[in-house]
C-alpha cells in the first residue's frame, strides 16, 4: 500500500488543477516522499529479517487495498478527498497488521507505528485544505 500510495500521490500531483494548485501540488510531493521513504524502510527491515520484499508493479496491483485513482485531471478539493481516503486506507492496513507484528517483533512494530503517525499527519495537512472555519 505504501508503494501504491506513492504512485497515486504522484498521479494526483501531476493532474491536480484549481484554486490553491501550487500549494497542493507541492504538498502531494511531500506525501509521495513520506510514502516512498516508508516503503524503503519497510523493505530494508524485511531484508534485515531475511524476508524478501516484492515491490514489482504486478505484485503491488494484486495486493493493494487502495482504490484505483482516476487517470485524469481533478480539482484541488476532489484531490484532497481522494488522496485522504487513500492515506487512511494505507493506515488501516498498517493498524490491522500492527498488533500481530508487535507480538512477534516489537522493533518492526515501532517502525509501523512511526509510519502511521507520519501518514496521519499528512492526511491532516491535506484535509485542512478543504476545511471551513
């Protein structure tokens, strides 16, 4: 899901239009960086534990829990909603796995916990774009 989130974040980055475009465009790059760094951290942790990560596109597509992202331009407001939904889907996957991972390997669970915190911060920053006071 982290790999897919990075790919979908980039798709959104390339195709967002509308008011506050530039800020959201740049913010989506921050999300992509968080997702890419997170997937790299997870993959390297897997290798440290003698597991073999599989980030090939066909594997990602077959196993992601994220809904497909539209392949055309979307307004800033729509992109905020679409991307926030996908961040929370990724977080939900991590939360489902966290306790099982924690029982076997607390160090890896700490990594998952940090990733959840970082992604929830990204969702909060994104959702603020659509918030009305």
